[in-house]
C-alpha cells in the first residue's frame, strides 16, 4: 500500500458528536496501524453555520480523546492551509478547468424557479433534481440574466444514462444511476465551493489515500467520483462506516443518550472508555475480547472488520465499560475526577477539597465499586456529608425496622456512645456495634438496620462500617439525634 494518508474533516457547526468522534477514531487507528499520516481539515464553507468556537471545541474533544494529528490548522503541514475558507484561491483554477472543458456551466435560475421545478417533479412522482435548464445558455441569454442582476451558481454537467459505481471498502460495490442525480452545484452564487466540490479538491490536493467517513455521505460519493473523473484527479479509496442507531433502532439522537463528546467528558467518563466503546460501534475484533488498550486497537484495527450493518448505541454498555476503566484508576486520580462534581453539588468547596483530601479519597473508595461515571459521585457520596439526616419513613424496610421496639434503643445507644468516643476507626466501629447489640440484646439485621437508619435515615447505601468510620463519632451522634427527633 502506498503511504497511507487519511483525514478527519469536520464542519465546525457544533461540538464533536459521537458519530464524528467514531469517524475520527477509525481514521486515526487506520493511520497509526499503517504508520501513515492523519490530518484534520476544517470544512467551513458554510459561512452561516461555521464558527471558530465550534472548531476549537471539536479539536479540544479530539485531544481529550487522545486522538492526535500530523497535519492540521494548529500543527501545520505541507499540504495546507487546512481550513477550507483559506483555500478558495486553490479551487479557482479547477472551476475554470471544468467550465472550459464543458463539465461545468453557469446556472442563473432563481430560488423560485428551482422550487417550482422541484414541486413539478414531485407532483409527477419523480425525484426532485435540477433538470439542466441553463445547460446550453447562449451568450445573449447570459447577458440578459446578468443585466437582471442575477448571480450565477456553477453546476456540474452530470452525464446522462451512466452507471456510477462506488467501490467501497466496507460496502462493496454500490451502483448509482446518473439520471437520478441532476446537475449539482459546485460553486455557490457567493463564490464559495459546495461541500462536494471542495472535498474532492482537498482530498486530491492533500493526497488522501483513504476516505473513511459516515454512511450519510455515501450518496454524495457518486457526485464526487464524477468530479474526480472530469478533472482526471487520482481517486482515494472510500470506506463508508454504518450509521449509529439508538436502542430503538432509530437514528442516534439526544433521546438515546448524550450525543456530544464534551457531555461525556463533563459527566466524568474516561477517554479510554469512550474510545473502547466507540471502536466497537462498527468494528469487531476477531475474538470475544471487549476491553482494548489503545495500543491493542492500533495493532488490530482493520477496515475489513468494519461492519456494513448499523451499530447500536448501548448506553448501559458504555456505563459498564466506563465503570471498568474507573475501577482500574488509581484512587487519587478517581478522586480528582469526582471533586468538581462534589463541588458543583455543594458538598465540598475548593478549600475543603484540599484540607479533607485524605478523607475524600476514603469516601470515594467506599463507593467506587458502584460508580459508573464521576458525575454520580454526589449521589453516591451524599451519605457521608451533613450532621443531620432525613428519615425515609415511606420505605418499607425502614418502617419494618422502626416497628421493632429494639430499634429506638439502638439509635439512642448509638447517639450516646458515639458522642462519648474520641478515637474512631473501622475496628472501634465494629466493637461499638457489637457492644450495643449485646447491651440491648439484639443482633444481625435488627441491629445493623437500626444502626444504618440511625446514621443515614435510609435502609440502603454503602457498607455501614464505612459510613460510620467516615462520618466519625461526632457526626454519628448528631445524626442519630436527628433521627430520634423525627420519630
Ligand atoms: N465536513 C463533512 C462532515 O462533517 C465531512 C465529510 C467527509 O468526510 O467527506 O460531515
């Protein structure tokens, strides 16, 4: 294979979404597998919708995922510029060439005329497309239009009755009929190229060898092939990766889970987990293995194992995978990931995050088994904060425990004895509970559930010993008192 050059070519119209991240990832893995070049090109010819903020957000998300590139707006390269708006002068000679060879022509139709044509075709039950009214304008006709103040677009003259075959590395041979295409626009009336035109010129000039992108672009590919042929430009190989669907098999949308990569970052997902999850949306390894390091992915990734059937976005699998990576994280790192969430929830401040760090680490450790993503930290750890608790009186298990006449005794004893203690660790806690049980003559569930209710107000939560150890004697006594007050 000639030296692989691939690109990820986002339109900077919003944050990086899951589908885009997967395209970037597949390109990147492919490039790294073959020791090739990965470039990022910004496709910003849609002036109304493109912003520099979106551009930054996309690049930031890619960096966060650990996807890097060898050529691009920030790192440079000798095939630049890498922003389409800065390449307009490069496109001009090709437009000229197509006009001169008759592969393109100026079209002066107004939006109203085009709309009328679309409606007419629709009424006849035909595919709406441009039928070529301006294909053979005379010089006089053109002058008349210009005198009326009309600004032309430049259209590609699609040959009639031709089969166009996209030989796709994932989809195989896909045939298109040129008659269904209609003469499409290459250059808009504002002088800017359309996506189909710019993408071909850029891919050719940037010497891209493989175009790996989402399935939604497959229908654009015959148009692009026509341009390659008309300009006698070398064609890259295409690989169209299937759509990502939600669990109900409709196109992935916000209903199925966050679609923006940044949202996952904010929710406390790890980039390694997201990469591992994304790669399996379309690519399948040879064996049963599901957890892959990035190095393993680079070694094993191939387009041959990219499926042409749609991938289903399984949120629970992503959570499971993230939980797996969170478990492997050193406690200090995991705690660090949880701190902003605890702060946002008002459970800690910037200061207490520093002064109480060892305690916070222990608290994170007590819930890490249950944590799927770091934004769950406040919900899982709330039980360790506060001097009072709210008694969950509606809970069946709480009700049942409260109906035992030993329960109140346990709570009172806990309040009193904890209040007397000064040193406190897991062993003291165990001993204390044992003594209370002995004194009142209660053990097992009746004892432990009563103690749990005394310090949490609830029937469930993290391991009782961890809760007691973490909240300490003073807080245990205060909480028990608050529960007694609610009885
Ligand atoms: N700018 C296009 C998009 O964001 C890229 C399509 C392509 O990769 O050719 O969908």
